[in-house]
C-alpha cells in the first residue's frame, strides 16, 4: 500500500546491491524519492486503465494483460541488465502481478506494511491528492491483496511500524533472505525514522474497525523478524 514504507524498502534494497535503474530520487512528498521507474508506473497504470481501474480505485478481482501491453512490458524489461540482480517497486504491482510473473517467473517478492491509522494520516496530509476511495478502504484493498499473494507465494513482509533499530535488524534478515549484501556497520542506512509521515499517536491495537484489525494482525504473521 502507498505510504507504507515502499520507498524506504526499495531504497534500502538498492543500497544493499539491488539494481533499480532510472528511478525517482526526489519527490514533494518523499525527500529521498519514491524509487519508482516512471515507465513501469505508467505501464501499471495502463493495465489498470484497461479494466476501468486506477491506483486509488483498484480492482477487486485478478485482471489480465492485453497482448499490446505484454509487448510493452517485454521491451521495458529488456532494458534491464542480465548480469545484475535487478528489481522494481510500485504499489500498483499488487493488482498487475500476474503479468509480471509471466515474464519473470523466477522473481523473488518482498512486501512492506504499515498500521492503517498511520497510512490514513499520511494520505490525509497530501493536500490536493486525496484518493478516490476513502483512505481506510484503500488500505484494506491493497493489504488484502498483499495477504493473498504472501499466502500463495510465501514471501516475507517487513513491518514499517517497527522502531528504528528493530527495522534495521528486520531489514538485515530480509537482505540475507534475498542473498544481497549489506552491513549495518559500514554505511549510514537509507532508512530514516524522522522522515516517516503519519504516526501511531494512539495504541498500536487502536483500530477503526474489526476488519482492519484482522488484516493487520494477519500481516504481522508474515513479518520477517531479525534477531
């Protein structure tokens, strides 16, 4: 889900050796950039648009790619090096994933999640950019899809709500899982807790409704945990 530490995770993985290519490195709502490739984001938008959907009103069912968009995907992927571990980040991919896995059957997936209260706060701070769906409903739709794939494909998630030191330990476990390389003692980390927008001003178990609570508790079950 947007505003859930996706940029932090992508930038951190880039620091650990993942090749991201030409990505956004500064944005009005993200000092270090959203770490997204504009061409991939546009392609995901096009796939969603063919089904009458958008990033802020995503589909509830699995969608299929047209042949023309598959061709665009293949051209785009051909620009990535074949001698480096590469990857990309875009929350929209939760709703277009089948088409990407068709082209990249060996792809390794990771995800990130955040408490709905913090996400809603962060979205509400983006003046003039309010989503079509209410923020909490959007959080539910994205994270239900994330849970679906985490269950089916068995990949780890990282909890963006974790305190700074715990997040770094969890990230190190994630790096080891992906066979990348990062030493917490050698570099300042991309993660910066002071840049997080939105916060858990109340208790972590304070939820707007029971469905959000159930989703969040399930997400915690998939969270990687570093010692």
